[in-house]
C-alpha cells in the first residue's frame, strides 16, 4: 500500500515523577498536546546483530533494536512546547533561552498516516513511546524572487522503553479511530501487542 498524508501529531511528557521501570506496560504520560502541523517525519532505527555458524551453516542469529533517531519537521512548533521538549528556560514575557545545562525530558509522540491502494484505504496510528529531544540546527533564509517556506525542525533520540516496545502501529478503517487509539496509548488504556491487557478503569 502507498502512503500519503501524515497528520494529527500529539506529544506528551512522561508523567511527573514517573519512572520507566514496568516491563508490563508503556511509560506513564502526562497530558497530551497537539504538535504543530506535521510536515515530515523520518525514523532511523539502529540495530545490533550477531550470528554463530556451526557445521557450515548459521545456527544462531539475533537482531535487536538498539536505538535510533526520529527527525520531525512541523509547520510551526509553539515556543513554549519547544522549550518544554528541550528542557530550556521559558516564560511568556521573555521567550526561550537554551543553555548548556538543559535536561530534556522523555516524551511519547504519535501521529496518523493515510494508506491507499487497489485493495482500499485505511488509516494507521504510529506511536513512539520513548523519545528525548535534542538541540538541532535551524535554517534561516532571506526572501528572494520566490518565497521559500522553512519548517520548524526537532530531532529526537529514540530509545526502547523497559517493556521493549519501541514503536507501536495499528491500522483502522477511519481516521477518527486511529486518532482515538493514539490518545488511548497516552492514557495507558490501549492494548499493546505482546503486553498484558490494561486494567479496567
């Protein structure tokens, strides 16, 4: 299936004083917030692998996710949100100041994509349970003959949570259902394959 469209991007920091120590569930998040309008997202995972030959054949082979990078371009990231994600100082009157001692918090981030093909259309929820923003460059260009728009960029270190589920995706017939699933992942009420069913209530 071909993919076009990426939208409805949300993020949430880990809940205050929450520790990623439970192997049976995703981290606990605070209140999710809408990101700026999503323009582009690229995830780049890194894997470690090893093999053991015996009797002229490979008898053991393992490949595991190690870490990665998620690079995001939004049409606009509110300064207050960027400061929170980067761990930078911010107030409404004086703006944002990034410093050498900034400590970005862990966050979760999710969005929805549209898939289309001969067999029909569907929507996919995409969720990254454990990311940490890191300072990255920004392009500034002068206006010339043509107007060239520049997006707001944010790059994240991508880590596996203790439960091991580093990326969650699920297909839905409607966009609304995919959006609802993202919100349920933030709330801790969604079923994640390979993890125990969340407790009712």
